C-alpha cells in the first residue's frame, strides 16, 4: 500500500532533496554530487546560471573558485544530462544509453571528424577556435561544420569536455579525459535507467513518472520498471492525481518545515526544471521568457523566483548595472516583503553591487513596504564575487 504524503511534506522533501536546507559549505564538487547535474547557459544577467545555483546553496564562493573546481579538477565533465550540464565524472557510465542513441543517429565518422580526432591526438585538446570557429553567421545555433562535427563526437562519447576557456568548450579525447576505471564499465540501458531514476528520486524527494524522467531526460515509458529496480517507495500526494515515488532515504528523515534563507533562484535551477512539477508542488507558474519578444513578456527577460519559508513567493527580473542591481520588474506575495528585501540585498552583495534599485513592484501596495525593508535589510552572508 502506498504511503500518503501531504502537500506540505512533498514541498519539504523537494526543497531538502535539492540541498537548499543543508548546512552551507564551500565544496563545489560536493554540491555537484548532491545534484548530479547543474545546467549551463550562456545568459549572464546577474551571473551565469551555474553560478547562481551555487550561490543559492553554498557559502560565499567566487566564480573563479567554481571554475577551478568544475573545469580543471578532473572531477566533472559536460554532457547532455537534463540539458547541457556539468556532471560528476563518476556518472560517465550511466550515460552509456544516451551515447548509444547518438551513435545510432550518427553511425559513421565523417572525414572531418577523423581529422578532428587526429588533431586531438597530436595537440591533446582543442577549442572551436582551433577548429576554425563555431559559427558561420550570427545566431547561437548557426553552427559551423567543424562545430557540428566535434559536437557529434562529444554526443557519441568519443571526445569529452572537462574544461572551459572564456566559456568556450575545450575538447579532449575520451581516452585521455575519462579514467580507465570508468571507461571500462559498460552498463546496458536497463541498468542506466535504474541508476539514473534512483538518482533523480534522491534529488527530487518525491516525484511522478514525468518528474523522474525529466531530471535526466529519460524516456517516460521506462520509469515504472526503473523505479522498481531502483527500490523507490510508492507514495500518493493529495491533488496530484497520479502515481508517485519517493526516495526511501528521504522518507526516513524527519519532515519538519524546511528552514532556509530567502534566496533568488536561477530560472534554470533544478528545483524548478520541470514546469508542470513546479506548478503541482508549489502552485507557482514559472516560464522562461528570455526568448519571447519583449512586448509579449509577462514577467521579464531573466526572471528569478524567490524561495522563502518553503514556498515560491515572488519573482524578479534583475539586471546588473555596474555597482547597482536594478530590478526591472518585481512581483511578490505581501507576506514575503521582508524575505524579498533580504534576498535582494544578499544577491546584490554577492555580485559586488552596493545598491538595489527597483523600477516596478506588483502589487502596488507592496512597493513602499519593500523599499522601506530594503533600506533596513542586511545581507545574510558576507559578500563574494559572483561575476
């Protein structure tokens, strides 16, 4: 018989599983293990997304420290996990199923790919600049033939990215970058699905089949059998209207109301990756509007939700302007005024901003109380260099 969890317990499990209530530390590789995948994105408004994920969970840490830990330590690699993500190196065998699918899509090497592999054998590593450039014309996905060729090699697992230079991928041969103890492990698809589903459950706390599938972009159809193989516990949550599973280890811990500092989340944070789950768990509709034409945006370009007292209680569209953190648009629940002020002050201090300026506040009645609270608020942590 499935255990019934309340909606509040489901929220507690979700926030705790994401490392947002844990005692804060300064170890980026430990954080990566806690999440298994941290999404990378090129947009940098206040800071880059992976830095924002670290800011929300770690003690103050600079972008340079993060880069040293994640790109250059040998403890991680980049791959298509949820999207383009930093992933612990020890998870290399678990993505064999995806590498096999890419090999079926592109079964033969091209002459250009053979040339790239030969260049790597001689040089050890290359960037797209070394290969002739990433793009043939403006546009993020307008890849050059050489960029397309090397990305296919990466998808198939023949080359690996374990480092970035100026946010450009550095490619190496898998034989050189991945430890032999991991290269020699050949997991079949069923074993990969079970291992990744178990990890997804550990990072979600309680989840439906589509939640579990979305974390690592697994086929939804494999989740019921993978959940059973992973030893997940069946549960129900009122209002969800569908089958769910929980991490047994999470069920064994006390489910007190989550305690955490108010924090602004990257729109690419893994707590809110799956939009239907965010609405189901938090009653909060979250959409990325960066690629929506400006006149049609509801909340802004790079909207960061506010997590406060176990709820998503507001959102801001920030922009860093020198020593000022400007908020173009902000909306919040009236009870979250103090939490929003604290989160804004802390974020501003982290990115080296001395002041916070807000252009628009909704509802209007919160504008004066929020500005008053901002004038009194102090950062909850010492400042760091987020950018």
